[in-house]
């Protein structure tokens, strides 16, 4: 049978990475202590470590830019619809 995958919440992952950074322990050492795969800890370090925070900022910045563009597009669409509404209601009177 296959192995049962362990699931860890975000707080546990962050605390593990923080502990690793503060103590200077290697992922393999910490993996032995916590009985979890070292590859998981390495992945968490990329995601939540000091460099991970910078990577998250880049992702957030890209998402912000996309949302701002979407907002501009929707505002333009609203302006066009308002003009069309005024044009069509003007013909009624």
C-alpha cells in the first residue's frame, strides 16, 4: 500500500522555517528531529524563508498590476455603457 501523506498547516511550516533560520540547523537535521521529509522543509524554506517573502512580494505585485488593469478596463466599459445609455434615452424624448 502507499504511504499516507502528512499535511501540515501554514503556521507549522512558518515556525519550522523560522526555527531553522534561527538555529542554523540544516534541513536534514530538522527533518530527522521532526520525522518529516527534508524535501518538504526545503520547499517550505523557499516559500516562507527570507527569500520566500521577497518572492511572495513579486507575486503580489504582479497580481496587483493585473487587478489594476482589470479595474481600468471595467471603468472604461462603464463609461461606454453610460454614454450609450444617454444616447438611447435621448432618442426617446
